């Protein structure tokens, strides 16, 4: 038997089936994970637009003529004008911006003013060295910070071992405050020049990674270790840990299976921020060790006023930081879906 709807129409089985896709679509749109993905992707797109626009305006906001600065004062005005015409810097600003976006969408970052090589080729040759250095440093920082932070929390829980706590806190603060490049210079002097254990420049075998990786990882490892300890101390005072301890669970199972996973959220957040800082920190460390990565490339491009190359490297660094932050947000949502539902 057909039912009459509020507007006087007859609703039968066909009407119910016709409304099902609409309800499914509305349910899909209102799903917390869909809203989370839409919100994060919209932020990523907006951030990328700001990054790209800032990189584009960089050449135009620099005082003076960037082409003259790159070619030098001895270059003739005819050469400068020809180079400006080749780079399209004589066109209206909006025309340049649209062309920049179009070329960027096609993977064209322009050409280096000094070498004439495509910027994308320069970045492609140097990017793997920087990524390898940053990833190795991040992994070392995590491998050092988690056991040290966990061990310090277990040893000093409940106000025990004040001297151990003081030594851990003091050491971690001192290591975290030393700049990467200053630590790199010290390591080069001790382990490269005086002892001769490791090479001091270039990218060769595994030994060439030791000093730059330690230089980059020491500070973040100290910060992460303190975060792990604080979070672990908070977890160790919860009721379910007291219950697990009352059941006389083995220490490995108690701390690694029950306590550590619940303390990883804040650690992962800080770890993502530190990974972003590691990417930026490679700029100075690469120059100390003459590492053939993007860090040395951007410094050399700034010195020679090769602004298209600087523009491309800035875009790569900025995009890398944004993608790392997105990956951290997704990982946190997977580890703690309740936070995603609350934000939706």
C-alpha cells in the first residue's frame, strides 16, 4: 500500500529506492574521514598556492635587476636585455605569473641564469643526496630518542633517582641548544682532522654519512627523548598501567606493548616538525661537509644571484615540508581516530 508524503505525493517502493543514492551521497559527504580528507587537502592546496606565489614574487621584490646581478657588472646592457627577454621578465607581471604557473604545472622550473641548465635537472641531480641525508638523520634521531626517553621515564618515575633525572635533563638541553653547523665543525675537527676516523667532505661510502648524519640528528634526538620521557611518565601514572603492573606483566610487555604506543602521539607530532626542520638544517650542514645536495646548491645560487635556481630549490623545500606535515596529520588520525571525529 502506498503512503502519502507531506506534499501530497504518493510514495511507493520506487520512490524509496530513488532516494537511496541521495542518502548514500549525503552520508558519504558527512563521514568524518571524508571531511578530514577534504579539510587537509584544502589546507594543502592553499599552502601550496601561497608558497608558489611567494616564490614567484621573490625575483620581483629583490631590489635592483636580478639579471644584472647574476651576469655581473661587466656584462653589456645588450646581453642583459637579451637575457631579460629570454626569461620573460619584460612582460606584464600577471602574464609572467600565469606563465610561471603553467610551466610549473608541466614540471618546468626555468633555466639557471649562470649555467643555463634547466633548474629541474639541477634539482634532480642534487635532491637524492639531500633526501638521503635527511631521512638517515631522522631515523637515527628516532632510534636514539625512543629508548633513551623510555629508559629515563622508567628509571625516574614517581620522583625516583633525582640525579639521573638531572643528568638526563641537563644533557638533553645542552645537546638540543647546540646549532647543527657548530656541532658539525666540532665533529670535523675531532673525528676528521685530529683522529682521521671519517672523511670530512664529499659523499662517498657509508663512512661519509656518519659525521653529517650525527650533526643533524643529535639536536632532534635530544628534543624527542625529552618528549618521550614526559609522555611516558604521564602514561605510567594511568589506571590501566597500574592494573597491568598489578597483574605482574613482564616489563617488556608492560612498557613496549601497553605504555609506549599510548605515548607516541605527541612524539609523532614533534617528530614531524623535527623532520621538517631537518630538511632546512641540511642547508648549513651540507656546506660544512661539501655535501652535493640542495643545501650547497641554494647557497651557491644565492651568492651568484641565480634567482631561478633559488626559486626552484625554495619550492622543493617548501613542498617537502608541507607533505611531511600532511603525512603527520594522516598518521595521527590513524593512530587516534577520535580526534578526527571531534574536529569534524
